[in-house]
């Protein structure tokens, strides 16, 4: 259904007014129009995000006979899941029969420094063997042992080999499998759609508003059940492993605006090995060199040729936790033992060249295209912003956010990973929790939800947003949004990066306010269908999350996992609490919440003290 809205003479808002938080992009001197045509789309369930988490939710809904429309900003099948290269965890015990789900859960809690939601961890670890078998049945082509079993490799900080893989393209293969299954079930989808606001009164959600990125046409999605599966917010750092137009905080900002709470935003994982160096070019700066390289025996060296992890972690070496290895590299560089481009060397050339080509085909191909043969010479690497442990606060059995009808899943949420994520657990969470959320939403859909009508209030809110988007698209200031995003990336990298302290964080907040003030002079070139307009919407989401991140990092006066305060370098047992972020009377509010204890079986595994012995790889 296509309709042209009437002029109700309300003053236009901006697309970035987050529940009253002062985070507006005014659009310069542009005037708003009321002539934007828009389409109304009704669906029982709307899934925002078409990566592994969103796809798994939709598959479960389809199996239950519930129609769900899946929408994404990119072409269908081109979600960020494809960038998860190294593997997915499940305690199958293929190579190490003594492994089981309780040890997987214990490793996850230890890596998360015991800020994880224990129930979420147990659900993920317990269900993953079944989810792997399910993916196998759907055609996922896992690498195999000589006996034909699903092969498993070491990943950092894991006690046993439990990471299942397809060379170094596991995420790509998983998404292809899930998309294939969704197509078999005829799950409807819509691509190249950007959501800018959820329809919400703060208590209940009733749909979403956005636009078609190819045509510029407005879109009003009417649904009583909305699932956020739109990723994290690591891409607003200068050096990051995502594409620039993904992981900008869409899901978290939308949820906050709708009345949900966010959790543990201070915890941003810096993967130890992102590409760095002039020889690779700016396009590849920060792009991930998969942990599979170290899982297959890759070694780290400084410019003096020293295998420096012997100094920081003599037992686990390169396969210690990601935060440990990332800080070790940062220290080597800071103390003058790094490369001219601020990196170190990762070398797998001691392994048989054919073995490297078999286990790391994508890495071999990528570096060959840049004139580097990783079977014979080292790669230059440095830490890169990779994953955000923080996100929307949810009940993991249901995906509920506390706002009726609004659910969240995948990297959009917080809880499974605590203060630092165990490598291989991101893909695991998407399918383990995605199935559970799908089951719950399917049971929550009532007869009246199957063809929801649009009320006058919902239409008025949507039309207000459309006018705001038109005004923003016509902004004619003198500041390019891409330039502001770049400045935000530098600001976060410098003030809220791997190493933090109060002075730097407060300085970053002050600079953030200055940057926000400059958004009043933003200029959009090309209207609603331009990359310039996409960037200005990304900027609005990123500014919201950046402020919340800074405030949470200031609040946590200790070092734990990926959050390292040089002015508070020790882990404080009194800080074993989660930080909840919400909007209170138009201002960001932070409060503490205690962490539950794991179940008896997992507690027993923790007390056993299982630990990776790196030297099995030597």
C-alpha cells in the first residue's frame, strides 16, 4: 500500500532525537518538506538484520508457521557474519573427548571475567552441539578429520580443541547455509532498507520507520513484534575490522530511543591481529587477520625478532585471551619494539606451505593479492576494534528487552561474553540463542498480530520522522558527515581505546560535545539515496553510543577484560557488577546490577581449573 501523508502541521523532529537525549543533527539551513511518499508494510514479525542471528530467528518462526519479514541494509546474504572467519565453538569432543559443555561454559565465564550472564552462557554452551549438527544437516561443509568427523581447532583461551571451521571462511559458510535454509522455507526478506526509528511509546513497540536506500522512498513497517539483530558498534573506531557502513550502533541506539536499557558498553574487544602497514594500503587498515592463524600455530614477533609472548604469557603464548595479547602488542609498540606503522609481525611460515593453504585459504589469497606470501614471510599486524560485548539488556531465554514487543539477539545484545569474548563464541551465540528467541516470539504472536492495522498515532509518528529525514537530506551546511565520522573514529581510538584513564576519557567526552555541535553545519550531497545521507544517519547512531561508552568507561574504576584503566590497573572484586544505561528525563543514566552465579555443574568445571596448554601445538 502506498500513501501520501497529509500535513498535520507538527514541527519536524530530527532523525536522531534519542528519547530526549541531546544528540541532534539539525540539517543546517534546510527546510523540511511534507511531500514524501511512503509505503506501509504490515507483518506479524519484523526482523531487523539479516545476518546469522536474524536468519536463525526467522527460520525458527517459519518452522512454527509464523511469517517474519527480514530486512537489511545490504544485499541479502551480504551481512557482517561473512567476516567471521576462524570458527564456531561447540563441545563436540572430536579430538578431545574429555571436553564437554560445562567446560565450554567455564572457559566463557573465565574469558568474560565473570561479568557474563551465567544463564546465557550455559544456554549457549549446552545447545551448541545440537546447533552444529543442525547446520551440518542443512549442508554446512565443515572441515573433516581423516575419520570423517567434524574437525576442531584450538582458539585462544579455550581448554580444548572445540572450534569447528571451514578453512578460514566459517562465517561466510554459516550464513550461506542459513540463508539457503530460509529460502527453502520461503522466508520473505527486503534488502537495502535503513531503519531510523522504532515506533514506540516507551512501553510497547509497534513497528519501525525507515527508507529504501535505492529509491529514497519512505517505509512504515507495522508489526507488534520487532526483533533487533543489527550487530554492534565497533566500526566507529578509527581502526576496526568491520566495513565502514556496518556496526555503527544502529540496534543499540534504536533500542535506547524505544525505551530499552543497554548493558556493559565500556567493553569493546580489540582483536590482537588486524592488518596494518603502508604496503597494504588504507583500504585494508584494521581488517581482521583471523585468530585461526594463531590457532594453526602462528607466532608473534617484534622488530627485534623476539617472540615476545614468552614474556607476557609463557604457558598460553599467542593463544592467550584476546585482551591479553592485544595489550601485549600495544606495549611492545609503545616501548619502541614495534614497526614503523605501529605493528608487530605474525608468522606462520614455519608450517608446511600446503597445510597453510589448506587451513587458511582466504588469508593466503588476500595477502597474495597484496604481494605477500604468508607461507614464506610474516604479516604485519596490530590490534583493531573488532567486537562489542556491550549491547541491549535482554532475557536470553526470550530475547525480551523490557519494552513489550521488542526483542534483540546476536551482537546487538550484551550478556553472553561479559568483559571479553571467547573467540568462536560470536557465531555460536547467533544460532544457539537465535533459535530460543525464535521459539519464544513464535509463541507470543497472537491472531491479531498477523495483519496489524496502522493507527492514527502510529501514522503521525512515522510522518514526523519522514519529514525529519527529508529535512536532513536537504542539509546544506559545509561539513561532510564522512569527515565527522572519521574524526569520531580518531577521538574514540585516542581516548577510549585499548588503554584508558580518567583524564583521557573526560577529554574525549569534551571533544565529543564539540564534534556534536558541528553536526549543526552538516551537508548532505545527493539526497536520501546517497552515501552521504547514509553516513549522516550512521553518525547519529554512533554519537549516541559513543557518549554512553565514555560515561560507562568513566564509571568503571577498575581494569577487567577488554576495559583497561591505567589509573586503576587492578581488577576490583567489588566491581563484579554490570552497568545498565538508560534514559532518565532526557539524560543518560547509569546504574549497577549484580551478577548471578553459575549453576552447580559449571561451578564444578570452574573449580577444576581447566586451561589451554599451548605447547601441544609445538
